C-alpha cells in the first residue's frame, strides 16, 4: 500500500535483529500493541494492518503523510478546565505551540462563567467555600460552649457569601488567563468542534467562526448537570451550575438526587439555615461504601435535613415568579401509586452529569463515543481510537471524575506526547472526600467491592466509633 | 509512730523502723504493679490485666505549689493534651467567629468568658477521670490513690492522702510517673507568684494579662491560645523557640503568633518577680540588647521552661534503679528495662523517649504483651509524628532539615517546599504568609522521605495520614504519584515540586 502511495518506508524486521524481543517489549509499552506489523507514520502510532488501512480509507493516512508544518499548532486542547489547562500548560513548558479553547454554554437559566472549568467555577472551589460557610455556622454554636459570649441567633446573608465567593472565583479565572499568557498558550474563548481531520471550527459568542489545525488534539470538555426530562425542569429548576452564583437566597429548597453533589449541596444549604429536603430515588452515594453512605445521610438527618426516600419528581410547576419564586413539585413513589405534592422556593437537580461529547464533531473524524453514557473510551495512555486525538478528565469512560486525576493525566499526557516520557496515569487508590456536613474521606475499596474482589472470608474489617 | 508533717505524705520508712502491726499481714502481692496512672501506666496495666495478670495501679497527684490537684489519668488527660487542645479549640473558634461575617454570618466581634470555658473543660476532664476509673474496674485492675516509693526491689510502700500506708509487692514493676513542670527556683518570687501548666488549665478565673516564660511547645501553645482568647500575652524566650524542632518551621510558628498579637521578648531572662500592692505581678528581666534591666506588669506569670521527671520521691536507690545524672530520667534499654531486670520504665519518665502520650501508650501495651509472653515486639520510636498546637499548627514526622543535613550531608539531601494558601483563608481574608510545607528527602533516587513538616490548619489531621507513608518508607517518587484530594491543604504535600536547591519561588499559585 505504501509503495503504491509512493511513500518511503523504514521496515524493521524484529526476528532479524538481535534485541528484537526487547524492541517488541518497549513497543508494547509505548503502543499497547504486541502484534506486528506495528506501524508509525510521521511519529504517530497508527496501529496494525487493519487500522492503517482504515486510516487510508478515511483520509487520515494522507493527512499524516503531509509535512508537519501544515499544522498551525502542535496541540489544541478543547476545554479549559482542570485537565485541559494542566495538559496545555505542560505542553507549552515543553516548548510546544499550544491553543486552548474554552467556552461555557449558558445554562437554561442563563448562567455562565469564566476560564477554569467546572472545578473552579461551579464545582470544588465554590462548593468547599459554601461548605465552610455552613461549618462556620456550626462552629459559631460551638463557640458559645467554649466561652464566646453572644446570645442572639446569628442569621446568614446569602448575598454577602455569594459576592465573596464569586470574587475569589474571579481572581482564579484571572489567574488562569495570566498563567496561559505567561506560558504563551493561545487562549480562545470559543466553542470548538471538529470539521475534518486535524481541523476544528471555533465559534465565539458573537457567532464568528475561525478555523484551526493541529498535529494533536486533547478533548477535555468535561460534563454538565443532567435534567430530569419532566415538565418544568429546564424552565424552573436550577442545578449546581446556577447555585454557586445565584444572586438571591434559594430559600426552602428541594434537592433531587443522591449523588455527592446532591448531598454536599443539601448539606451546606441546611447548614446556613435553609429548609432543605433531599429527594432520593434509591440509594445514597451510588458507588461509595454503603455503610458509610448511610452514616453520612443519618448525620444530615439528625441535623435537620429532610429526606424523601424512594420518590421521583414527575412535574414542576411555577406558582409564583420571584427571586426566589414558588414552585410546586409533584413526586411519585418508586414503590407504589403514592404521589406527594409540596411547595418549594427552589428545586435543585443533582441527578448526575452528562459528558460534553455529543456536539463537538467527533463523528466527523470517527472518534468512538459510548452511545449510552457519552463518555469516550481510551487506552491506558488516554488515546482515543483516532490516533492523534486524546482525552482527559470527566469525559473518560471508566475513570474517576476528579480534578486532581484530570490534572495528573493531563500533565503526564503532555510529557508522553512531547517529552518522550513513558509514565502513565495511575487511577488506582485515588483518595477522595465527600464534603457533607460530616465529611467522608476514603481511599481504596469499599467493603462491598472488597468482598466482590477478594471474597468475604479473606477479609478483616476493623472499625471504631469515636467522638472528636 | 512516725510523725507526718502537714498533709503531705512522707516517703515510707525502711523495713527496720516501726510499722503498724497490720502492714506485713496486709501486704498485697501482684503479678504487675504500675506506678503512675497516666497514659503509659494505664495502657500497660489494662493490657496486662486483659492478658490475665493480677495488676495494680498506684496513682497520686502531688498538689502543685498553687495547690492544684487532679484525678486519675495522668498529665495528658488532666493538665496536658486534653485541656490544651480544648482551650486551643476555644481560641480557634474565636478566629472562626471573626471569619464568619465574611461568609455571610451577621455577627459583631464577641468577648470571651474564661470561666464558662474553664468549667466546660474541667467538667470534661473529670468525666475522663471517671471513665478511667470505670475502665480499670471493668478490667479488674486494682487502683490505689497512694503516693508510692520503693522499699526494696520488689516492694513498694504507698501512702494515701489520709496518711494510711499500704505495702505492695510485685513480680514486675513498671514506673510510669511522668514529669512535672520545672520552677526556676533560683528566681526570686518564682515559686510564690508564678503558676505553671499544672495550674493554668484549672484556673476558675481568667489569667488576665500574662507573661509566659519559656520557648517550649507548652509555652507557645499556651501563649497561643491565651492570645486567641483575647488576653494580652507576652512570651519571654531566652534563646531559640522549640529547641529540637526544625528551626525554620519554629520561626514561622512564632512569626505567625506575632502577627496575631502575641508579644515576644527574645533573648531575655527574668531575674525577679514581685507582687504589687494592687495584686499585679511585676517582673524584672535582663534585656541583652540594651544591656539593661526592664520591668513589666502582669496579672499572671506562667513558667513553661521544661519538665522534670517524677523520680525524686520514688526512693529509686532502694530498688537499685539508675537515673541519668543530667536529666534525672530513668535509664532504660530497648525493652524498657531499667538497671533492675524486673523493673521497667515507660513514658515521660524514661530517658531518651519522646514525651508523647501515644508512644507511652504503645510502649506500655507492648511491654505488657512481652511480660505476658504474648509477643517479643519492641517499641519502635522511629518516625513518630507529632503536632504543636500553636495558633497556626505545626505537624511533623521524621527528621528536621538540620538533622537530615547533619546525618547525610547537604549534598545528599533535597528539600521540596511550598508556601500555600488554604482555600478557607481566601474569603475570610486571612493572612497565609506562614502556611508552609517542606519535605526533606535523600537526593539519591528514589529519594527516600526523611522528614515532613506541615504548617497550617488541621496540621495534626494532615500529618497523621502522611506518617503512615513515611513509616512504610515512602519515597519522593511515590509522593509524586499520590493523587491529591481537592480542595484541601493536605493535597499540597502531594504536589510539592520546587526544591530549595533550585532557588525557584515556592509559592503555590492557582489550581
């Protein structure tokens, strides 16, 4: 095939060289492929016979055979969040020409934010600060027992808190822009999508379109909160995307969901004195150790959070407009015909997050996306099925949705791509913490998973109940 | 009949003097006798009893010169760790009261009432005393509230508060009498007018404007929380703060305290304490920088210049137990055995041991297990983590930078460090200038971690986790592969990348 294309090939026959076995070993490490032929085109790993022919079919092979200088950038990163920025900056430090595209599609409520991704704007950072505000409420109560003298009930002002938090986030957005500038990373505040191999279209807020090409791409578009798909959800409900910059106090709130997002938000809203109900379809913190999850829930219940277990909302109606307004929620039991109705000022949906992979033109270049989950399958070097396209962060199938992992993966990826490193990201035994009113930190296997992997008779579980 | 002076029990006479007729018949025999009901003593006693031995614990608190006394449990429970941490917490809560308005809580600055706090702390301590007594009962350990001293190598005489004498003998004896604060008796007025940590935690009234003399962690922790509670506090340090600790970290600790309003008098030594007609105390000291004497007026003078082991009144020479001529602590080997084969010493009273509750407890348990033939494990005193609960807490495990350099040579040591800002400080507009972490490693790959030093909030919680890693022989390479938990301060340890040698700015920026 190559000779028919007039392409010069370097052929290394492994059975004809002395250290062929060693070469095969290293090849396997770099490419995850043990079979031959193992083909590289212009330093990009193609794969075996099948993949190379496929690439020829799709036009990719021809592209790769072109001169490097045909591409404007060494690397384009789509998504300026934890993973994307880490990868882009590392590549820039290694001397590459890098672009980052970041664009926030406003929420149904119209909320938007700056550079930095979910973590900085509508995730980890504001979450922890609101959690801290709630903890302080409890600490103020403790303080009296420790001798601090005040007798009145202390009230919380939402607007003061939001302003302080948004100011801090603003400084982080700014900090990122500065950092990218210092490292000579081109930052474009536009929506990026593929139009053909190695080429993307960037559309800015005004609708203006520009095109860019790069030798390699990293997808780091992250996720956005899911909606229920019931009447009134997009019109009247908010999500975590809106909560952290909500200009008015949410008031009496219904949180729908049992994720850590639902529990953390429900937790701190109750902690600042709001009337909070959490509506849970089945179990709390799916995927986490269930004994611990129930304890997290119990503590919250003891501290005034109401739980409606085994219910799902079927309709949200607006009774009154306002900041906040009044919403009527109708919910159905998952176990029988019972329905309940209740009025809330705010309904916060926290039922999971969907990956931003459906509308970025991946079908145009043949990047495989899991139809059901929207996540992108990658190999252990974060490479998609299209050799020059990689992915990091929340959109990865089968990996953890955590900022530090995305950052680690992004950095290591850049080093493998541009500095010849072989180090892969290790996704095992990653610690995490759920910042509910009583915090839950864990590392390693849940008891259930341990039993599944090792069998009960091979396990010893030690426990301790203590009082701080 | 012997003549007892006042209500202070004297040490028991030798076998040759007059004894009440009951004593030889009433002598009690045990498998194990533990002298001292503190952290080490109680742990050892309970473990041995659990393993089937007949055990007795004798505990007695000699009142402080001020007259302060307390119940079962030793220093930690009564006049150490527990009340210290609770008062530290009270002070931290004061800081949170100040932060709260930034987070939206509508609160004006509030004053602090010492008496409310003291009562709550003291009640908690008393509940712990009670808890310990119940535990001993449950484990069938006989408890005597008597002051013990050796009659001979196997026999101890204990005198109760009511001057009743008891003779106890045992196959094995464990000395766990701990230590007490030192008074600078050569300073005029020190004993009469000054107090120590023994008294501070039991004061019913506020100490008011306080001079803390000393540079130990006790001095700094006490001065720290007194400042945090709103009291005018001065610390007088003769030479360096936190001797024995990493000095760079120690100076950051005091820098933070100074930024919070604690006054420091460096290089000064007090010469005299006098009481003024209005009840206040006037302290005179030598200030080497001016070469002159200076004075100051305080409500309270707190001596925190070190602790001395409780060995003087034990009559150790009657048992043949040797102490260090310099420290007066009891000399022990790796098995905690003294110069007498069946007599042991653990905790603060033993020479060369860290003066920490958890090491005393672990040593006590292991000793009991060895004595009962359950194990031959010996206490490992390497890489014991600890935390100084100053206003900005300092947690550490392993070697200080100085120790590492002394042991391995500067060219063989690499120090990774970072100045970071806790997320919670941002909105609260708190100064994070002293929030700092450093990891001291061997330079040779994989770069074994020799010591970790963390200055910041919740230092104890952070350091505890990493102590496991260091115990397992973690290398810097492994630290680099440990994923952090976001957003926390602890993750900054896993993110250390800048070495001192590089000269680069170690300030952490952004995510």
